[in-house]
C-alpha cells in the first residue's frame, strides 16, 4: 500500500513553526469529546502536514486555552462584522488559523490574513480558498506592511498568539502605525499580562531542545491593560476579559480548573489568559 506523504515544513524558521503548535492545539480540540472551538479545518490541516506534532508538548491545558481564546477572539470579530458589514478584517500573524471560515463574515467584508512568506505559502497550499479572503505575505514589523490594504473602511485588527514573539519596540511601532494605516476600528488580541524576565528565562531553559515556542518569547508584556493607550493615545481600552472566567472553566482539565479558581483571588493568573480589546 502507498501512503501519501504530508506537506514538508522542515524549512520553517523557529518563529514560523510556532504556527504549528496553535493549529495542533485546535486540531486536538476538534477531536476532543467535548470540543470548545470544534474547528474541523484545524484537524484536516494538521493531518496534511508531515511533522512530529506530539513533540510540541501540547498538554490538555494548552489545548483548552488555545481553543478557548480562539473562540473568544472569533466572537469579538463576528460581533464587529455584524455591526460593520462593510468592514475589513486583518489577522496579524495568522499562521494556519481558519478564523475566517469560523467567523464566516458576509461577502461584503474583506479579510486579510498576514504572515511571513513561508507560512503564507503553507496557508495557500493547505487552506481552502474563499471569496474576499486573501493571504498577505509581509512582516508586520516593517513600516510598509499594510501598504496594499484598504484604508477607507472600518477595520478589525486581530492577533492570536503573535505579540509574544515580537520585541516591545516592534509592538509599540505597530500599535502606533495602526491608527495611521486604518481610519477607525478595533484591535483585539490575546495577552499574558506581565511576563517577568525570570519566567522567560526559566521557560526557555525548561524547553531547551524542544519545539516549544517558549524558546522564542520576546515580549515582557504589561500588567495594566491601559498601558497600550500610552503608546498610542488613539487606542481606547474597551474590554479586558480572562479565559479563566469563561463558562467553559467549569469543564477545564483539573489543574487548569484549579488555576481558574485561584485566579479569582490572584489577578496575575487571570491576566495570563486574557483577551484585550481596544477601539480607535
Ligand atoms: C503562535 S503563532 C500563531 C498563529 C495563528 N495566529 C494561530 O492562532 O494559529 C505566531 C505566528 O506569528 C507569525 N509571525 C511572527 N513574527 C511575524 C512578523 N514579524 N510578521 C508577521 N507574522 C509574524 C509566525 O510566523 C506565526 O505564524
């Protein structure tokens, strides 16, 4: 019997490889007895890739949090395009995420998934095409990354799992540029609060020699959700929510369920799994 071989991803740079972890977590969720996100495209995409996914160390807690934050981000983008049916959506560091298929916006919405060139090649090869959805090969830390995007419509900027891998100065530059590149809209992303230097070093050491994205964590983060307003006063915080307090917490795996209980008294834990939303 001949087995079809999967897509080779051996030439991905380490930071590009982080896209495999989140997609794998969503694929595991899709196969779980009680899925949170239930995204069948994540499963079929992972099935087409030749990679030792089990080396990524995706625990039940990681699977749960990745699926839940995707669901929280989806809901906010869905609400945005419902109120703004002629909106533009820009998914920064989109990886292989099939958010556009889950949100399923009206045909009047233009959707751009932005990532580094090799990841965009993979996206083009593995994900189905969709009218009004385009994949854009660009590095979001370059000044002109948004040069070809529409600038005259309300815009939802979403980022799932990107900012941890950028430096603070790159994030500040990106946040400042958003309000000159786009006239008005929303910025929504997942966030981990302040991640101390010691935490980052320990994470790197613990994961040395593995494929874990902790190796490439760059951003120390911030505690106060209003902090990005000091980078760009045109950003206004609208919402700070934690996955730890979502209704799904009742069915979290045991360790995570315990963390969600502790998070009620200890805000730094709640911040580790937060979603932040700003308007501009
Ligand atoms: C953890 S993955 C998350 C991918 C996707 N959002 C998801 O939820 O699966 C981080 C992604 O950010 C992308 N990325 C990192 N630096 C980038 C940059 N400067 N410009 C664009 N994308 C970048 C990586 O290639 C990777 O796909």
